[in-house]
């Protein structure tokens, strides 16, 4: 703390501090100092002057800022792929920089088409053939400790490849002058998706 303007031997002997979250940090106001990563207002008040009295001064209290930097950590989405119509894979991520005892519990994934694929961004898993970025966000950590981390998220790629099938026209015949038969086909390799 910095104090200016006191006379003689007067000194500021007591000062109360309150803390309140700012810049997106939800906290307080309270006199209990925060412990989670974030940005907080430091609000001074209720000063006591000794040996004189605070009533002899026109006190201006100036707020400060208390910043608790999050632990740098990364969350990287794994690349996934499947053939059209196959079971959708489980999307996974790996975390780096977590302290011992903290584990990555859950992640929200956002999908967006890349390389000519038009899609999203959306949290709904795409189903059409194409290439998609898979971006993790909103990581949850053991014991709710995610508030103490500053995450950098890295995207993976999700590729849905075409399903291979072979369609063969069925052989047909007719006598000259008669009606053409109905033309039919068979899927002779692979299968269509319902």
C-alpha cells in the first residue's frame, strides 16, 4: 500500500481490504482474499490513523488490481476418422501442464468444415463426408480446478471418407418387338446406409 499526505508522526496503522472479481472473474465482494486464477479489484476502506485520528483527513481510497495468473496448460483434440455410415468415434483429448492429482474430465467439442467442407461451427457431430476441425473448449478438471488454469486449446481433424459400393446393372433381354423389360440393379459390393 502507498500512503501520502499524513502529518507529523501520524501513520496509517489499519486498512481493510475487500476483493471483487472483474474482467469476467466472478467473486465477492468479500474481505477473504481470492485463491483462484482471475483478475480482482482490491478495494481499500476503513483506515485507522495513529497517534492522530482519521477524522482529521479527507481520505481518498484508490483501488488496486490483484491478478492471479492461471497455470499454463494445453488441451489437444485427437485426430479421428471413419467411413460414412460407420459408428461415430469417441472424441478424446490429451491435457498437458496439469499438476499431479488433476485430470482432464470432460471437454466440449466444436466442429467446423475445412478444405471445402461447409459445416458449423457447431457442437453437433457432423455426419456427411468431408473434413472437419475438432476444437476442444470448456475443459473440466478434477475437483473443479479448471479455474486455476489458463488453457490453450489445439484442434484435431475429423475425416469422414466416402463409403465404397459397387452397383451392377442386372442383365436383361427381350424378343424383338416386345416391350422393354424393367431395368434393375444390384449392390454387389459394400452396402447402402439407411
